[in-house]
C-alpha cells in the first residue's frame, strides 16, 4: 500500500491508521531499550533460589523440574482482598537461565500449554472468579522485569469493561448473521494477503486493523471458549506455530507480549492468542486521539512471518 489508510474493527472497538511511510522518517532515538541481564546467582527464577519457594505446580522431579508455577510475590490482586479479589501466578517455563521460550523444543512448549490448561481448570473451580488472562512479557519494552523466561496467569472477580463490550458485539454479529464472528474471520482471511499459516487445527494471520507492528493472531479452527478445551493434536499444532512465530520475532530482536482472554462463565467465546510485538511506542497522537498509528501494514507483517 502506498498511502495511509484508516481501518476500523467494530468487534474490538478500535480504529487504526496504517501508515507504512512513517517507517521512513528519521529517528534520533533508538527503537530498542538497552537489554538487561541478571546474574544467574541473583535470578529469583533459577532453581537454586526458586526451589526454596512454595510452589503451586511443578512439572518434573522436584529437584530437576521442567516447569514450575509459583504465586507472584508482588500480586496486584489476592484472595484475601474483597476490593481486588483474584490471583496472580508466575509460570517459570524452564530452569535454564538464558533460554527463551522460542528456543525450547516443541515438546517442552506443549508442556507449557498444558500447564496453562491445568491452571485454567483449577482456577475456574473458584466460583467468585470471572476472568482469566494468560500472558507473557518478553523484553523491557514489553514490561518484563526479570530476564528468566516466564509467563503469568491472572484471574479476577472483575470482568474488564472492554471484554464485556467485545463479547456483546460478537454476540450481536452472531445474532445478525447466524455465525460466530471468529469462525467467519478464519474463512475470510484464508489464503488472503494477511494469511500466515494453517493446518487442520489452528490458523495464524495478521488482523485487518492491527494495533501493533507485526501483530498476529493464533486461533483454533474448532469453536472453543478456553484453552483447557484443546486436545492433544491442537496443543501440538499451537506449540508448533507459536515456536515458529516467536523465533521470527527473536531473529529481529523484537520485544513482545502475547496473551489470551477467558471469561469463565461465558461458553460461546472463541479463543484466540494475540501476539503483540512492541517495537514502536505510542506517542501524543495515539494518546490524544486514540487513533493508533501502525507503521507496518498487516499485509507486510504477514510476509515477515511467512519467511
């Protein structure tokens, strides 16, 4: 595309100005924040330190574990606070200090996904909890404060308003057209310029109104409302494409977040995992107008991943 273009996504209530030409403007400030390193002996997630902490879940022998889940020691919410009721857990994805998620073998990533499933199932038994967010911050610009590879699972009795709005709009779409919006979206994007990859179980594409540079969605083809419903073949498929796409981001040293929302009592939601690279920072235009400027078109982003 040669000229900027405003794109709107009604379901997710966002307007994005796709402006690839902005990539050519001069920069006197570097895009990347300096990388941070933590000495292994001081890392709170390395075995010699985390083995002293009471765990929520451990995969593998206790002294030679593969994945460990612990409570966040600086939680935003807690089960003893009725004004901010919830839980926050850290999933330490590997005992290896300098190994990132994309560097783990596929079988190990499958185990990480199974931990997401296990904790989602267990947390869903608490009838006061309404919302679960699984997320990962990778790199300083994406909000990571500890280098050791980890993700988090956050649950709360509070349902964020924008999630309620999104579900309402998706429900309106289904009433109007008789189909799930996300199921239709998979068919619409199939083999188009924003398509990245698919197999029998999962699809990957860049959304039409992408908020972030190189934003991508990974979505199951089966209509599922939460990650615990994935079967073994779907887990294997998700692990495969997640590893490939995160490795592509690593190659260009791009920080990123990924996350997926789950509303516990709403069973009609269609699950998807959103990868949100954090190359650019929102400035005055975005903060003032709430019109997000994306300097990488979704079509170019799809080519980036297809490599």
